[in-house]
C-alpha cells in the first residue's frame, strides 16, 4: 500500500488533471420559420474551459433547394459563464437562403476541436434541426416589378448621376449608378435593378458590382449591389431618365415595401466644338478659299536639308570607321609607292648626282624592275657609248688610282624608253613564291 502511495506522489500533476470540458451549442436565427428568399443563420458555438491549441475543423453543410454560405475565415470570440464555470469559445455562422417553400432538415454536423491540456482532439456532433419555409408573394403578383423579389430585413436605395460634360452636348454621355444596400440578404442573390431604354439615347449597361456587407469584425450582415448604365446622346433635345422603383419584402414580417429614386431631366445641345470665329470664312475673304499651298523650291530645300541631316547623322554615327578606313587606305598606298621601282629610280637619280655618287639605289631599281641583283644583266640593253661611260665611271670610282669620281648622268645611261623595255622584257623573273637565291 505504501508503494502505491509513493508512485502516486511521483506522478506529474498534469497526468492527474481531468480532461478539459468541451461544449457545442447551436441555434437558428431568426427562427425555425422563414419565407422563401429570406436568409437565416445557423450559429454554432464551440466552447472549452481551457483554450484552443489549433483551429477547429468545420463540417460542410449542403441543403437541396437552398443556397448555403459557409462561415468566413474569422470567427466571433466568446466568453461565457455556464453553471458558474468560465468557458471560452468560437462562434461560426452558416447563412442559409432557401429558394423554395417546404420543410428543410439540417443534418447532424461533426466538428473537431483541439482544446488545451487534452490528450487528443475532440469531435463534437450537433443535433439535427428543422425549419419551415413559406412561399412569399412575388412582386409581379403584387403588381410590382417582375421576379425575382428582394427579401431582406432592411433596404436603402440611392442613385448617382455623372454627366461627362456640363452642359451635355450631342455625343456626350450621362452615367446613372443605382446602389442597393440590403440588410439580412445574400449579395449574390440580390436581383438586378431594371435600366430603362430611352429614345434618342444609346444605352450601355456595365457589369454590376456585388459585394457582402460586413460588420467590421469579419461577420456578414447583408449585401451591396451597384448597377451602372451609361446613356450616349444621339441628337440634341430634351431627355428624361425615368424614375426607378424597387420592391422588397421584409424577411421578418413578410410585408411588401417599395423604394424609388426620382427621374432625371436634362437638355442636350448641338454637339461638336465650335470656334469663336470661322477659319474657312476668313481664308475665303483672303482669297485662299481654304487651301494651303507650298512653293516648289521650298519643297526642294526641305528635301536637301533632310538629305544633309541624314548624311550628317550617318557621318556622326559612322565617322570614326570611315576615317580609319581612309587612313589605312592612304598608308597602304604610301607603302606601295615606297616599294615601287619608280620610287627607287627617283632615289637613283638623286644619288648619282651627288659627290661622290652612289649606286645602291640603282641596284634597288634593278632588283625591283627585273628581279636581278647585278648590273651585268642590263649590259645587252646598253649602247657602246653607254657601256664606255659606265666602265669609265667604275674605273675612276673603284680603281687603284686616286682621282675625283665623276658623276653619272643616269638619264643618258638609261633613257625612259630603255627602262620601259627592260621592265617589260626583264631577263630574270622575280620569284614570288619561292626562296631567294642562296648566294646572289
């Protein structure tokens, strides 16, 4: 016995604590009897005496012949005293709108909650409920607008007029917006407000704006619907947008009510902008008859200016590339001239007229003109007098006797015709794709 008492003392306190108490309460508002088209609420309260460790899992409700809106993402928080014991809970609301008369059965619904200090999630089931729907008089039966009929606990009906111009002219438009705020009704079930067709005006109906009416705490209390239509003036004159009546039935008392917005009268003048003076008349008085002429030379100057502008733009955009190309072409041309036989001949004339005379440029000319590397290859082209003058030059220039070197008249030695003949019929062809002679 003492051992059992010792084990009980050693157990944690939370293991000895009782499971939390969980409650489910439900109700139908405004009651178990409504008219067709009215919206009633199924409120489900989930209560615990501790706290919630996770969001409850809600049941799905579907009723044939009725439109059911599930609870929103936000629940109403509750603090209650039941038999002197505090409970904390969440209230979820199902909105049910029956579309036909008869008896409806709400089945038992299963909800799973996660109370604090519980050993496992707890599943609660609601009790089956029943409500009766009575058929309501339609608006057509009451001599009002055609079906469907709005059923709500309270309705406000307003209009807004927005002209595109003041005063209106032919071609302008006037926009009419009708706003219905219905308490205790589903926004998606609110009927459209009729938009009349008016002679002389083109009607353009915009897409309606439908949204729920909230209480600011996440709950839905009704719906808001805005219907917008634009009328375009086809011709000047007087027009009237007729008054619009809205018939609705009280969901509580089943009484039929009528709301209306007044008619709208407006005038439309002749359309289009009218200048303070006539431009055509002024030109006609000046003899121009409303025509504008441009001289031909001005067109030519404009074309030339356009071409110059295009050329300037191209030069500015591609100027760097063009200058580089010109510089490269000029450098290549200069290099070809420096490597030509004509340039070597010009140097040979200058060197042979110097004191003492030089022959390196003459050898360069021979190599460039014929491909040969010695002057002996030119002997057959020289006359006897030219050969004697050349031998005398070599003897005085390179002989053992020390004498002043005479100058050589290279133009007499090689006249232009002789040079042309040598270049056209050179004895040794240059080797363009082979090796140079090993020992020239």
